[in-house]
């Protein structure tokens, strides 16, 4: 029998900005922040980490969020003002395996 690490599944929501996305952030951030707080209150413990990358890189995600379930990640993205008001042009959820240690 091979010893396999006891991986913990997490779900990373990656946001890709649209062409004018970064310019829209100051206007839409208050609604996004309020939505994030409301989501955390409604689904405690499911959103573990959230935030933008410090240095934008063309073609790479501009922000990421880490969730305990894929369902939570997808629900969050579907109603996030950054998505609905087109700061984010597209998003994807990836399964991330973390070590418990």
C-alpha cells in the first residue's frame, strides 16, 4: 500500500479582467465589498481568502478567491458585482489540493 498524502480539497475562483475592468474597480468596489461581507455572513467559513494580485499580468487572472466548496465558489461568482457589472470578463473555478500540514 502506498502512503498518499491526505489532501484537502479547496476551490480557487480566478477572475480575469475585461479590457476596462481595472478602471471600473473604484466605482464598483463598494458593492463588491458589501456583497463579500454578506456572503461571508450567510455562508460562514466557506470563503477562506480573497483579493487581487498585486501586479497585473496580461492574460493572467487579476484576482483569486479560495473556497471550501465548488458550489460556494460558483454561487459567489454568479452574483458578485464585479462579475455582473463587467469588471470581470470571465472566471473559472479550479480544484486545489492542499496539504493538511
